[in-house]
C-alpha cells in the first residue's frame, strides 16, 4: 500500500474528496517530520511512537579489504510500535 492507496481508501471510507484527505495526510506527515527535526517525540496512542535516537560513533570493518573504518555518530529517526499494533500484526501473519 502506498500514499495514493491510503488517500483513496480514507476518501472512500469518509466521503471526503481525495484532495481533502491528501491535504490532511500530507499535513500530518509534515508535522511528524518537523517534530522529529526538532528532536521531539510523536506518540500516536494504540499505534506507536516516533522519536529521534543518537547513534554513537563506532568502528566497522570494510568487508572487501578487511581494514578498520571509523563510522561517525549520527542521529536517526526510529519507530516503536505499540503493543496493540504488535499484537494485530502477529495475529494477522500467523
């Protein structure tokens, strides 16, 4: 399922136009992006939590040459699903 599929499904379910649903969906994604860019956390109850995590610098090995490489620290967005979402996925997949 992609962005267009989500917009179409919500539009069909709510009776709103695709343009209206698309504007709300894009606005929601933009708000999440802005909050994460500020280093904040976005919690969607019964779905999960988006947050920013700082990765420490580390040493790695180039698999082709075997030489050690320094990997700098970085900041990455993460998502932690809620227990309800985990259970729904687990029950649907089994």
